[in-house]
């Protein structure tokens, strides 16, 4: 019995190298060069044919097959998301993966510029417009200062016009050669004067008194001149409303750039948005081909 056990133990020890070799992990074959991969070449061919969505699916499939280690496919996917699908967040992810897999190259430096462009594109979709706030605030303050100055000038002009109209009306009511002092009311239609609150200098209505020049009133002829008619200044008709302008949104347009084009400043982009609320639920819904009203 002991002899049988010894023989069995020796047999197992002799077979152990073979058993270890058969059960060990298999060697993983390395991938071929990415540029030679059939899926990558198929994706590039679809790009040349203008079939961007199918090309993107091909590159994403290759990235998944290689466990994410597909630098060129990440680059192609980032460009497609950035330029064609207009998804800056997805584009940033693939651009950064490319830089991680291919650091220190000239292409990696260019990809960094593309990442910055994607960040700006995403910021423009936010309601607050964070990257343009400082510029818009400066333009807005300039506009407020200008409007305040114009408002003050209009008030001064209005006060001067009122004073001129009041002086013309008083002179026309008093008649030529008559100076009115405080405390006296002139009644040209009655041919005389009405006493002031103290009751001094009153003339009988309808009589023909010999006028003595009271204090504050210059002598006038015995027959008063008729009052000059008051001619109302002609009122200019209101200006005709300007025809509404239209703008068709093109590639690269933003509300700020449209405001700069029509008003010379970015600060009026919210006026354009307010005039087009019927087709724009929010400031980030600007689409190519959309026809905007320019107030």
C-alpha cells in the first residue's frame, strides 16, 4: 500500500509542469497598427463619402475593441463630434483621450486649441453667456451713460420750448405797447383794467376814463389795439415706422454677433431674443436657417 502511494505521488510530481503549462494564462496577441486596422480604414472611407454618422460609429467600435487605446480613432471621433454633430462635450472627451495616448506631438498641441474652441462653443449655449459677460457689461454701461445724456438734453430742450411758447402767448394776449406788471389782469376785450387784490387803480367797465398811468403799467392809446390772434404751431406728423428687418441665421452666427452686425454693439442681443421669443424658447436655441426679426 505504501509502495502504491509513493508511485502515485512521483507520477503527479512528474506531470505537474505539464499541468501548469496547460492551465496557465494564454498569451494575448498584440493589436495591429491602428492605421492598418480594417475598421479604421473603413471609417476613413466613409468620411470621404460624406457619411459622417456611419464613420463615427466605425471609429467608436474600434475604440471599444481596443479597450480605449485607439488614439487616431479618438481624434477622428473628436473632430466629428466637434465639427459635424455639434456636441462639444463629447468632442472634449475624445480630444483629451487622444492627448493622453499621444502626448508631446505637434498634433496634440493643435488638439489643445480645439479643446479651447469646444469650451467656448459650450459656454455660448448657457443662458448667462459667462465668457461674454464682461464685454456685455461694458457695452451696457456705455449705452446707459449715452441714454442718460440724451435724456438730459431732451429735458432741457423741452423746458426751453415751453418757456418760449408761454412768452409768445403772454405777449399776444397783452397787445402791442402794453407791459403787464404783477397784480394786474389784462382784459383786451373790455377795453380796461381790473384792479388787483388791493382794489387800487380800478377802471369802470364800458366807460371812457382818462387813463392815468398806474404804477407798473406803461401808458397806452385811448383805443386799445385788438389782440393778436394766437397761432398754434403746426404739429409735425409722427414719423412712419421703419420696416422690420429680417436676418437668416448662418453657420457661426450668435445673438451677440448678430447684435454687433446690426447695432454696432454686442449689448443688444437680448433685444433680438425678446423680439423672437415665439421661435426661441431660450437664448441657446439659435439654429442655422432660422429667420429672426431685428427690432
